[in-house]
C-alpha cells in the first residue's frame, strides 16, 4: 500500500476524553501488527518510509500521540506523561483487535514501548528502542524542554522549515527533499497566517515542573520497568547521541531484555528511519 488510511480512536485521561489520530497502512485484516511511535515533538508521518517498506508484511499503525499533529489536546497538560500515553496505546490496540504487536519507538515513543512491554500480560512480541533508555540525561532533557515550550512563529514556511532543520541537525545527513518533508510534517499555519509547530505547547509543562529529585525517581522506575521486559529487544543508538550515552546503552545490553545494540555513525538523537539502510536494520530484527 502506497498511502495510509487516517482514523481516530477516543481515549480517556483524568481530565476527560480526547481523540488520538492514527494512520494505518497495509491489509486492515492482517494479524501481524507493527506499531510505530514517534518522538516528543514529532508525528506519525515520521514513519511513512518504514510503513511503505513493511506494509506488505505488516498492518502498520502509526499514531499521533495526544497533543501532537492530528490528535486532540489534553485539557490538563500535566497528563502529557508516559503513563497516559501507554494507556492511550492500550485503547488503540483494543480498537485494532491486535492479539500481539511489534513496536518501534523513537525517543519518547521508545519509552511508551518500554512502559507497555514491562507490564504483565502485555501483547508485545518484539520491541525496537530507537535512541532511548532508562537513563535520563538532565542536560539533554533541559535542552528539549526549552525547545518544546518556546512559542515560535514564522512569517513563511521557508523560515519555519529552516528553524526545524537547524534544531534537527543531530538527525544526521538528509537530502533537501527529506528536510522539507520533516519540516512540513510538524508545521501548520495558524489563524493569523503564521507558521507554527503542530503540537500543544503545554507539552512542556511536565518538563518544567520536574526537579533533579523527580528525574532520579523517574529513572529508578524506568530501570525497574526495563528489567521487567521479557520480549526480544533491539536497541538502536545514534553514535553522537546526547540523550543516550554509549555507557548507558552498553549497560542496557547487560540488563533486562539484554538487547542487541546497533550504533549508527554520523547520527545523533535520533535516527529517522528515512533511509533504506536504517529500515533494513529494523526489518531484519523484526522478520529474522
């Protein structure tokens, strides 16, 4: 299938109901489901290339996590946190009627996959963690938080796209066409004709209310969750990543699911899966 079907599912948070939009590629009756989960300010469209490549084998499902893209916004931004996202994904899997699922998660999406895979009786068959793990680098998180909450507005698409490229350079080498797509996927025009990023600026609230102590507690909880994972796991790391250090990645290979580690030269946080060689790494793990 060369294009996706756009659908929505209704989910629940402590603040009320919200919609989660998702794209579905391939045969809707295929029992082999691949769930692709994006990073904190990205959207489902990040996985277009992977979905096209794997939709003959899988029913590929790519949601916009709440607060981003085509999905709804939460009434209370304090719930823009991983446990809420895991809950939404469970609701989505019920809609899909998926008994088992393979998961590819980039950054935040990887933490969602990690959280789900840690639960008893979870449906995950194989898990790919893309440049993320239980260790939290406070400096990298502060950088991300400052970026997320900035109310950036641009007079033209070109100016906005140049900004998206500038803050996304750690993604590694990409063509002008690829940079254009990555910008177009996360930009929209507001009522005043300005170009803005396509997510709720309230995403920054949980970051800004976090402290060093709360990060330490969160990291302990993430390690406990990671150690509970039983399914085969692949860990992909950008060799220049500032979010997942090499030391943390190597420690992950010795604990929990003891994943295979693949490092990508010339890439930071995080690999984009726009290129055939990166997609092949994931495909080989999932289908091998």
